[in-house]
C-alpha cells in the first residue's frame, strides 16, 4: 500500500527534539504512516495495528524526510537546542521503509548521531541489516525467545518466524560496528516467570548489547491484558540480566534527574531506583554520604514512592510502579 506525502506536513515527518532516557535530546523521524507495522503488540500505546505487513515499501521518500529533518535541525540550532540523536521512531515499524538506508545516509551528513528503534521483526533480511548498519545506534526489541509467548505478546504477521528473527539478530550483532541496545517489555503473567526471563536474558547476553533495557507498560495499551509486572518480578529480571551482561537499565516511567549527585538525596533515590534496584547497603551508603538517615527512606516507603523487595537473600529498593510521576506527552523515544 504505497503512501504519498499528500496532506503530510514536515512536522509529521520530524518531531522534537524531546528528552529521551536513553538518547539524550532526540529528534524523532516518523518515516512510516500511522500504524503500518509487522506486529500488533498487545501493549502498544498507539492501539491495534491497522495495516499488518511484513513487506518493505516506498513511503515518503528519503529526500522529503531529509528536508523535514534538516529544517528541524536548523530551527533547533537557532534556538540553541542541542540534539544528541536523530531517531527513527515512527508510528509503525521503521524497517518496513525500503528507503530507510538512504534516509540514514542523507541525515548522517547533518553531523548528528543517528538511531533506529526497531521491533526486530525483519532482522532475518540482509537488506534490512544492511540499512540498519548505516546508523550509529540500533535498539532491538526482544520481548521473549519463546514462540508461544512471542505470539501472545507481539501478534506478528503470519509470514514471520521467531527463529529466523533471532538468527538475524545474532548475525547483525556480529556485522554491526555501532552501538546495539536491546529492549524487553515485561508483562505481568505473560513473560515475567523466572524461566522465560532466564531464556531471554541468556539470548540477549549472547549478542552483547551495550545496554539491555527492561521496560513496562506506562501508557494505556492496545489490550487490557497487557499488565505491569510486580516490583518483585522486575527486581528478579534485573538481577538475572545482570548475571548475563554488565549494563542493565529499567525503563519504568519515572523521568528522574539522572545518576549524578543533585544535592538532593530524595531525588537521587527516586531517580536511581527507577532505573535499577538498589541494594540496602548501597542505599544506606548514599544516605550517609548526604547526611541523611533511615527515616528518609521510611518516609518514601510510607508515601508509596519506593518499595522494598527481596531476591536471593538480599534486600533491594525499587521505584513503586504505581507512583511514576509525570511523563512527556510526545512520542516515547525511551
């Protein structure tokens, strides 16, 4: 189903820059018309897929996309706004765009790092891997490596096969010279069992991403059954992932201030525990360094901001999933 630029303003092809937990100040590229995707994920914040497709097509054209992006970059420069990444994160799956590689090449001339956030569904295709290899950073979605669970969560196009996708991801990890990140959406009662988490973590560990991200639904999903996992399950997943790779990050919705000392231990605790669980001894050390004591932590727990959880005999503290603070209203670039 070929699409044209009729009725599509440049603002719909490029948006932002917006703050991203992973990519700094990110200018988004919307290279796919709304909800053309190879998956119809039960957790998708954009709703059910309107056009389920596994075939690459020509959509808007790389020159038009470059024009829209370069205009945004010039405007940002005039306003003194820094852009850390130009990120392909459309309303559908970006690799369905057969012109993706050429668009990346053109945009790379602007001197800003390029990133693509993909659901990984077309990674078995060499032409897709070749296109993605032109970017500086690629985020690969791996929600599960179990076929039945994959079908329950991602509801893929009938022509897609999980084993082929996983083989393609392995091949790409060997071919790509840039930065690879992964993202796993954890859903309560679906892919949050110890066995499934272990399987996914072992696969991701084999491809050695710079960071493995674990996320949860933070906006109304396409289906009501896409539920958040418990804090206990998240902590378990984090600890299991850490045994496979050094850099693991939770993306659970709280837009904190980062890891540097802010001179406010309460904000530091909320920020850090929204990204990874903190062991009790580390929390006590942070409190002591900032001239605080246990009552501050007790107050945060009483107010429901932080929750205690246990794993393998150790006590951890994690951000409460029901108290997530505000989120930006624009497209989520992670």
